[in-house]
C-alpha cells in the first residue's frame, strides 16, 4: 500500500494601493484559494474574505492563509480587523495568543 503524497502548497502575497490578497496554489491545480484584505492604514488592515475551491476542501488551506496573514501582520506591527467569518472564527479560537494582532 502506498502513502498519498502531501501536495505542495505555495502562498503568494499580492499588494495594491488599498487592497491586498494572499493567493494559495496547489501543485498540479489551476485553481487558487485566496484571502482578501483592505488596507486602512500602515498599521490597520481588514481581513475581508477567504475563498477555497471545493477541490481544496479539507487540506487546511484556509488555516494556512490565515496563519500567513497573522504572521505577516505581526512582523509588520499591524492589527487585523477580522470581518471574514473564517478569520474571525480562527481568531476567536486563539483569542489570547492573537491578542497582540487582532483588533476586536
């Protein structure tokens, strides 16, 4: 019996003047998952929306996108307003650990 190979997932950050997004791609797939942001200032951003195609469900991609957003915001000294239901739920589950980066 052979083990299933773990897919390679890459996440890129794409930034515009007032919007940004994290894009996740899985090797061998043309579809993309994304987490979109609105930039209010250099220190405050809004997590707007997370989208994961059905073919990627159960792979933990939304969690990876949220964790990358949080790590980057922490490194930049930013706070995140979690309007996105997924990011909000993730932040609520980890409220104490994320208190330095989540703006409730």
